[in-house]
């Protein structure tokens, strides 16, 4: 089995890894919905990341001691990526208090358009016409998937906060792409990234516990919500983000952003199966456009032999 995996070209392997990460992220929306029955958004993020840190560090210490010792430098290297990821979640979560879930998803997906421009400006990467074209195609696909045309879009305070999530998400992918060239171990880098993410939630947890009387551990909780947090910690925080970091060692930031956006079609598929939600023909068209932009980006950016 290992020989079969190793025989796959590195570029194609990275694409598969990020597609798999997108599928896991897509499932996370359903898991989050189940967990939020008993936990607040902030306490959910707090426990999810804390559990991921404990599990990840334990696995590294007991199973990869040599890698554990030489990857301490990834702690500092991952700081900006972790803070950017944490900011993305906090901006998006706070923005949802003032805007709709549809507006939030649509505005956050702006990162797919911002990344090729930001990558060119900050890291001097070459900007091709198809970077902008395919990014816009994916963004339009997101609009169809969310059926944004059905909603009256008036830019409000919540949308402005959510725009911060799009900018933070852009920098998260840029920082991961930049750090991937210097990191010692992708899995340990992700653990440290998760730590910085978790650190950002602490002031919000303190505020909720002291001023909103929200308990860190709910008095009543179900097995379903606990299992959801465990799955979010293992499969989303540890595995999916590790796959993203590993894939970005090979893929460009633009291609990575296209493949990351695949989480949106996946989330609708999982919602259809587990939450009994239905997709319209327009939403299928949107999902198709996102997938098409991802496929074309992978093709355009492929290594030239």
C-alpha cells in the first residue's frame, strides 16, 4: 500500500491531500451544528483546539521522539499562521451575530480572489491571467452555491467584521505557504498553529464565563455533541489542517486556495445526507463552477516535464 502511494507523483499527491482536507472541512459544518446544541461557539472552539493540542503533542512525543525534539523551532514559525487562522474563526463567528450565514460564507470566500493578488504583492510571485480568472470563476460559483441573488445584500457592520475573516483567511494560506519552505515537521507545525489559535480564544472565553454566565462545561450535554468535538479535534484540527500544510509544500497559494474552497460543495453534500437539506439546480451549478476552477487551476499549475 505504501509503495502504491509513493508511486504517485508528489504534485498529484498534494492535490489529493488537499481534496481530502476539503472533504473533512465540509463534514465539519455538520459536526459543528451538532456540537452547538450544548456548547457556545467560543467554548466549542476552546475545547476543540485544546483537545487537538493535547492529542497531537502526545502522539509526537510517544511515536516520533526524534522529530519531536528537532521540530521545536516550528513553534515560533507557526505563530503568524495560527493567529491568522484564529482571527479568521473569531471574525467569522462574531460577524454572524450581525449578519446572515449566507452573507458570512460568501464574504469569507473572497479569500480565493484576494490570494493571488496578495501573493503577488507580498511575496512577488508571478501573477498570470488565469489566477484572477479562475479565482473569479470560483467566487461566482460560491455565489450560485449560496444563491446570493435571492437575498437582499445590504452591507452592514456584521459584513464588515466578516470581511476581516476573508482577509485573515488570505494571510493564513499565505503564511502557511511561506512557512512550508522552512518548517521541520508539518504535523508539529500544525499542532503549534492550533496552539496559537487556541490562545486567541482565551480572552473571549473569560468574557463569556464572567459576563455572560456561559459555562465552560455545560451542565447538560449529549454524547453526540461530545463525539462531535472529538471528531473536530482529530479529523479537522489535526488531520485536515496537517494535510493542507503538507500539500502547500508543493502547491502554489492560488491552487491551494481553489482546492480549499471545495469545502463548500462538500459541506452541502454532507448537509444533504445528514441534515436532510436539498440542493437546487443553481446550487449544483455553483458547486460545478467551483470544482471546474479547481481542476483548471491544478492543470494550469502542474509541473512541466
